[in-house]
C-alpha cells in the first residue's frame, strides 16, 4: 500500500471530511499531509505508528513502505523490502502460534552467541 492509500484509509476509517482533519488526527500539519501525498516527504516514525494504530496494522510496515517509496537506489529499496518481509514473516509466525517460547529462547541464544 502506498502512502496516499494509507492516508485515504485513515480518512475513510475515521470518516474524516478533509486532509486537514487527517492532519489533526495524526498530529501533523496540513502542509505535511500535502507533502506526503505528493511524495516530497515520507512519514516519520510517530506518524507511521499512529497510522498503524488507526488502521490496526503494524506501524513498522507503514514506515518501511514510506522508505521504499522514498528510496532512489535499488539496493536501498531491496534493503527495506527485505526488512519488511522478514518482519512480516516473524510477526505472522508469532500470531499463528507456530513459534513456541522455547524456540524463541533458542533463537535469542544463537543470536547472542553470534554477536559475541
């Protein structure tokens, strides 16, 4: 989903009449909403978190999508897509209950050992 679609969904979910109202809800200026819509800027972390909360989706995904849209170099796009995909896979595994606490502890133990 693109930034403009996120904004449109917020507007629809809350039945807001204008981008000014969207700006108020998100705690940003009307000009910021305009810049988001035209691609001149991308959502900051706080705004992405608020959008995620309103739409009941993960704010990380909202933020990552903004970074993908903003990226100029293919390797940066790939970086953010990979992060987004990995996070999505992990999040879905946690929600499905397919990843037990024992597996999580083992995974963290491996990560800590690898970091040393």
